[in-house]
């Protein structure tokens, strides 16, 4: 039995679960609603941070997505392994010639696709619709930047969600931990950290380093790296980082760090899943 | 497939699920694994399928299932007691199973039909939308259709109706490849019909091991019923543990092995006071009259 066949079988069976949960449809609706809201209210002649019209709408949308995508990914994956273990699916599937590695990889692949596909579909469609409706040019490079950053962020948080579902056996606890992970990611942005820095007189370099380790912060800075690297635009952490690595470096970190963190987390989760007792 | 366990232990934290279990099942043998809930049956079954690792030596045809699961899995078929509630439709599940194990979809459909399940009719329904019995039939059909060398059946007919149960028994008897069968069941009829030996587990240890005939004799029960209108006889019966079930009928359930002794005792003590005496196996609906 080839690894590819195992992947295909697992993904096909899991697709029914994904379709049943209407995850694809839900993601699409959320993306479209969000995009529609920003396109409708954002396509004005006002200028924000150098972005105007469609650019402004896209920038607002991409920033909303940076906060939303981790939550979607965590909620979609934090109950995958423990859920399959609880309802007997894992026991049945692994009584067949499916390797643990094959099951884990197939499930990951399908869940990631289910999260990324709506983003790749909704963003360009809304940009084109907005452009046709309001006659404005589409900032393709910024759109591509947003899709890359969004995909990297989804990969990172899909891995974190699977890690949680592998380590936490209780599904309710896993979901709670996923929400806490999301809250921590959102909280460890500039405002939270700068508050900590001032409160406990922490060295700025260490606070900025912690902030730079947060994938959500990295993604936000990667999106902003298209703009002028000013303190008012980036915030203190972004400004500190941009002065050290430059805007191109900032973009590379914004894509690379979530991917690296995701890959490391996923590898650890998979190793644990393959090594330990299944049930 | 030959199954061997030598001093197998499995702990979950402080709880010892299996303690020093040593067993051997010859290729083609049929063994029942019995014991109360939490006695270690499921743990043992999962270790055989390579899903749990423990201490000691466990081999299937000389291979460690935890290390060589991929190699052994195509040769093992499993029917769980409770079929998982998958959202995948029935056709996808059957195709996946056939794709992973080999065999043909038509053979699965044929066996399912014999068990009373029309797979074509429910092909597009989510597996979880089927009743418990239908799900169990579908999984039993995929297991019986595979040319497995080891069949692990965990209460395989628990949710089936009597007719399907009888068909399942017949199909199991007629398997051409004569696989090693490990049956977790509390149904005496299944143990009587399908297995040669019984292993009884209690608190993770082997509590009893031997021929199924001996186990059945010790564990099957029968009911002795008698009718008397004599008051003195009624007093004696009450003291002996009989219950009054109708106006002048009395009843006591005893292990089958003690039936003859009880009947002799009743005849000796009550003699002419007994108007009717019946003894029936608890598995059988038909009472057998005992000649007075």
C-alpha cells in the first residue's frame, strides 16, 4: 500500500467530515461577508496610511484576516485527533493497512486545503467584484502578498491545532486551549507587550523579540512591509524589526517564521502521534 | 496466523490493564476472549492490532504488531463492537476498505446482502445515518470478504437481529481460508458454535483457560421449574432458594453442571409432592421435561 494511496483514502473519508461540518462553506461565507463589508465601506477616496480606495479595503481586510484566520484554523483542527480517538474512527481506520503517518498527513492535508481554499477563492473574487463595481484598479501585488501571508498563517495554526488535538485527550479542554492559544497570539501584539514592558520595566529588545516570535505579529508586519517603515505605521515592534532586517526581511520573516513554526509543531505532533499508544 | 504472548503487561499510568499474560493461539484456532468490563479484553485486542505497546513479547507469525503493523494489517480483519459514526457515505467506506485491503466490492455487497443489508440501497447514505445493526453488518461484511488470516471479532453480532446473527455464524463457519479467530463475546451460543477454547480475563490476568466445552459447562445456566401444591414442599423450596413465580410454580436458576444434582435432590426430598418438573437451558426457549 503506497503512502499516496493511504493519503488519498484518508483524505477522501475525512472530506465527508469536513463537508458535513460545513467548514468550507462557513469559511467562504465569513471571508465573503468580511470582504464585502470592507469593499463597501472602504472604497472611498479617503487615504489611510498611504492606501486609498481598493488598496485601503484590501489592507483592512487583510488585517482582519490576520486575526480571524488563526481562530478558524485552531477551531477546525483542535478536535481532530482526540475526536477520532473518542468516536472509534481511528481504531477502525488503523485496523486497515493505513500507517499512522499516512493518517496524520492525510488529515492535515485535507484540513489545510479546506481552510486555504476559501481564502484563495474569496479574496480574488471580491477584489474583482469591487474593481468592476467601483472601477478601481486591483493592487495585485498586495493581494498576492495577503494570500501568501494568510496561507502561511493558516499552515502555522493548523499545525498548532493538530498539536493540541494530539496532546490533549479531552475534546472540550482541547477547544478551550485552542481559544486560549488564539487569545495569546492576539494579546502578544504591540499593545499588550508594550504595556508589559512599561509595567515591569522589561528591556525593550527582549519584549520586541517575544513579539517577533508571535506568528500573528509577523504576519501583520509582513502585510505592512509594503508601506513606509514608519513608527506610526508599524508600531514599536515592527519599527524595531524593520530597522534591523529591512522591509524585505520583514516580509520574509512574516512568511517564513509561521511556516517554520508550523512545520516544527506539526513534526512534533506527528512524532508523538506515531510513537505513543493510539487509544 | 499464529498468535503468541509471553509475559505481556500493559499499564496506563498506575492502572495495570494486563498483567503477565502468556498465551498461544495456533494458526486456524478459534478462541473466545471473555471477562467482565475492564478485564483487559479490549487492551489485548488493541495490542494485537499494534495500536498499543506494552512490555513482554507479543508476536503474530513471529512479527511484532507494534513494529510491523503495516505488514500485518492486511492480514488482520476487525469488527468492533460499536461501529464508529463516520460521516463518509457507505459506498466510500466500502471502497476505501476494499482499496486498502484488496478484494472486490461485489463480494462485500454479496455478503452484506446475506446478512440482510442492501448495500446498494444505502450506498449514498452517511455511514453514521445507518442503525447500529446495519453499521455492524456492513463492517462484518467487509471483514468476512477480506482474506484475513486473523479475524478479531469484538461482540460482532451485538446489534444484529437473530436471523442476521444466524447468517453471520454460518458465514463464519464457511470461510474458505480457515483464519485464526479471536472472538470477544458473552453469548454462549457463539462460544458454543465457533470456538475451541476460551480465555477468561479478570483484572488484567488470565483467570481461566481451557476447552470451550469445559467453560460452557461451568458457565451456562439452566432454570429448574416445578409445580407443587404441598405446603411443606413449598417451605422446603423457599429454604432451598427457589422463587415462587406463579400460584403453585417454583423456579431456580443454577449452573448447568449442577442441574442433575438439583433435580435428584428435589426428587429425593419432595418425591410425590412434585406434580411437574421442568429444566430448561437459559439459551434455549424450549423447556425440557425431566422424567419424574
